[in-house]
C-alpha cells in the first residue's frame, strides 16, 4: 500500500517545487523558543531537528490539528526518510512545561514519547506528523481559497 504525504500551506507552489524548512515556521518562532529549546535538547541524535524540518501528514484532516494551513493542500514526495511523531505528546509536554518547574519531569517524559514516535494513549487524540528535510510537490491536491489569496513563491525547483 502506497502512503501519500500531504503538506498544507498559504503559498502557491508549482509541481516539482522543493519544499524546505522555513525560517519563519512554528518551530522557529521567538515565542516558542524556550519550549523548542527543551524539545531540541531531548532530540535523539538520529532525528531531524524540528526547526530544520518540513512537516507532513498522511491524513488531510489532520493538517489543521497539526498546526498547518489548509488553504492549499499539496501531495508531496519526501526527499528523505519521513520521521513520525505524535503531536499529541508535544501538546501535552507544552501544557506541562507551561505549568512550571514542578511539571518539568512529566514534560520531559512526554517530549521523549514525541521523539520516539509512540502513539498517543488516547486514540481519538492522536495526531501523527512526519518530518523530513525536504519534500517535492507532486500536485496541488486541494484548494480551499481563491488562488489569488495564496502567496506566490519564487521557483523552488532544484538546481540542475
């Protein structure tokens, strides 16, 4: 069975464009820097840093839940082996971290589960996300706004 990967965006990409990690992406925002630094400090050496990842899902219905935009949904082909994590663990860790030092042990436990790819304990809250270093746009799978509302980007296809 072939797995299809999807990426949601507010940008208009052409077929063949190569998606790369965005410097202004969620994992790189200043307001998230303290928590993301903690998440990064727990990252196993063999995993791609969140700040250097393109985020994908295999279920289009999870784009919004995983923090992506669903203005334009692209089917993409990962250009490195996708790494799976359950974003529900990340969310739980964030909530524990927000609770202060007395909750830090649980936050770290949940961060480790995020990195390990352990499915969340409550099936209805699972939110698998996939990270890869780059992904190629196969096609525009779904458009949920007028094309004119999407941000145009420069040609992102790989150099010869």
